[in-house]
C-alpha cells in the first residue's frame, strides 16, 4: 500500500501490486491490528480504493497483504493511518 489520505467521500488508499496477485486490505482502529477486518480483496493490479465507512474524528489504520495462488503470502505492508474530519462552514 503506497499511500492513504482523505477524499471527498471517504479515505482513499492507493494499492500497488501485480495483476496476477490479490491484494487484501485490512482496517482497524488499533495500530496493533488486534481486531482487524478485511475490507477489500482487490484483483487486477494497482488501483485506488475508497473506504467510505470511516466516521468523523476516529483514526483508522490500514495495511495490505499480497497473495498469489500457489505462492507464499507476502508480509504486511507498512501501516498508514487517516482521521476523517468534517469541516463545517
């Protein structure tokens, strides 16, 4: 996972991986990932994923793992975090 940041409709994650692999994205509110959930299984190579669930003011942590049938699963990516903030005019 290369980057994470705020978008207009959620938190955007840029996942870079090969087209022959599946990228599993995990989310947690704990940086230790004690209660992590898989939020997406991306296929087909590098893509931008938008997590639209996050709530205002809560910090979310994300990590990715690449899997390919018949091969060893990769280590987890570096962790990225984001905290959505809604600004009122």
